[in-house]
């Protein structure tokens, strides 16, 4: 299965990052939640993004942080060498998208929830 990094993970059930974790789990997709908030999300501890942990065998990064909060993480996230980065609605960022493409990373401007729900993930 494809491992997904959820950037901007939260335990707040009204947030899309929470719903993505829930749906990834229901679909049997392994995920790693990372963000600035602590907690446990469907059995997975939210990792502090400031620690910039090494995450191996990563397929997808799905972004749930706005462009104004992405720049400090460009190098870290690209350095994880994902196959793709999903820019969910509201996270689109032409600069980050270009940097990802320059590093051979597929860029998708899409909604993780829709991709999962329609079998396109």
C-alpha cells in the first residue's frame, strides 16, 4: 500500500486533514500524520513537523497547510522524495509546485477526499 504523509494533521474532526486521515484508514492506506499540533489520530501519533523526521517509503504527501505556511518546509518535504504531492483546495502554491516538479515529483491539484472516494487515489 502507498504510505501518505498528512501535512497539517489535526485531531479536530471538523478539519479536512482529520477527514482525510479517517478515510485513508478506512481504505486501508497507511498514513503518517505530521503537524504543529499534538495528539493521536486514528491510532497514529501526530509527529511534530519541527522535528523534521525522516520518513521512508513515502508515496504521497497531501497538504493541509496554506501557502503562507509552506515555504519553511519546501526543502524538508521535497527531501522526503515522495512520488507526488497533492495540493488540496486552498493549498495551491505555484512556487512549491514548480520546485516539486523540478525534483521529479508529480504535482496534483486535487482533493484527497474526492480521490479516495472515487477510487482515483
